[in-house]
C-alpha cells in the first residue's frame, strides 16, 4: 500500500480516470501527466502504477512539455473512486475508509505524491535594508498549490499527522517554511528530479 499512497497523491494532483473507447466495455484509462523537466518523477509514477496493476500495460505518451503515464484497466474506478465528470476542484473529493487507512499508514508517501504533482521546493530570499547596506537572508521552503479545497485539506491533514507545521499563503497555496518542517519534508520528499 506504500506505492498506492504515492499513486493516490500524484493522481489527486495531476491525474484523471476516463473511459476508453466503447463505454460498454467498461475499460478505464488512468492518465497522469508528468512534466518532462523531471524524468525521475515519471519513472516513480510508472513504478507506482506497475506496483498497483502489475499485469497492465503502461504507456508513456509524449505531449508538449509533459509525458502522459497511461494504463488501461477495468479496476481504476474502484482503486481511485474520486474519479468523476468535470474538474476535481468543481466537485467534492473525499477518501474511502480503506484509502484513509492507507494514507494513515503511509502518510509520507501520500504527501510525497501530492508534492511531486502540485508542489515545489524553492529558496525564499528576503532583503533586510540596513544602514551598513542590504543584507540577504535565504531559506528553503515548500509550496503546495491546488484549486480543490478538499485536496488542500487532505494535504494539510496529512501534514498534521506527520507533525509538520504549515501555513495557508492564500486560498489555494500552502507554505511549509519553518526550518524543522522543511528538514522533515526533505527526509522523504526533497527536490524534484
């Protein structure tokens, strides 16, 4: 279930489940869009899909600036019951009891998947004006951005489970900037690659 928690995170950020060709066949495509700038994340996504559905073929479809990780199965709606018509931020998103159990047990993997899809690690640079001249202070921070208030809540609930301090920067952005919190995320997330 550790790979499932990661897959759930990247699916909630950059994925969808949609019907394939004839709806009567009830075959679904899991489609996760990964930026080409981070080939390591594409590999991790493929590894997670393969761990959950080892007998299914995985396709890498090149698109402009990204690669679609694609896998067909009749089981995706059961494995990812958050699928549905329209955009995720226009409809309620909640986890089933068995998904909550997976997230509780593998919280780090879930957070990692969410940050790999809709997060970033950057260096914040602050200028202090002093009589002796400007002085710069730099520190690392993580951001998570998503339009769905439900997905934002799932992210912050997971951070709370891990004891990681966070702040809401605005309606769709979570900031993790305290030194200890960033160090804790660095233990299992780190920069995208």
